[in-house]
C-alpha cells in the first residue's frame, strides 16, 4: 500500500493550475461556463475527480442563465494513491484532462480507448 504523500492545499491547487496549462490553448478557449476547484474529499469513495454539468456537446438553445459546470479534483484520494510528489503531479494531470474531456462530451469508454 502506498504511503500518503502530504501535499498542501496551496501546492495541490498549483498542480491543478499547471495541469490546466498543459491543455492546448484552442481547447481551453472552447471551454465555456465551467469552474475547476480543488476539494479535499469526494462525495463517494474511489473518486479522484468529478465533472458535473452539461457537456458542450449537449448544450442547445435552451442553455442560458445556467450555473457553471463544475470540475472537482479530490486532493486526499490522489495523495493516498501516490508514492511520490512526481506521482501526484502525474495523477493530477491525468485527472484534470479526464474531467475536462467530460466537459467536451467525451465519455469514459472513449477516454479508455484514447489511453486516458
């Protein structure tokens, strides 16, 4: 079992911001009405991140005045499964990309096909 890697909330938020910076600019420019936040613990076990909202591919004329979509990245579970700070950096990036992909309407099956 991995030992828990202690990463401060501030450092973890920096890692999430750095992971977002690795996403190509044309994709981040297309992101719309979405907020990315760090949360310590998930609402259910075994989640590293969660996208809640209406994917861009499902938005229509009715989509207006809607609260922002939300991407949550869970600090404690990621820290618990990692053996080093390098592992945390990698897992944060993978999780951020995975949840952003959901914002673009890409489901888990397709992400798996793509190697994510």
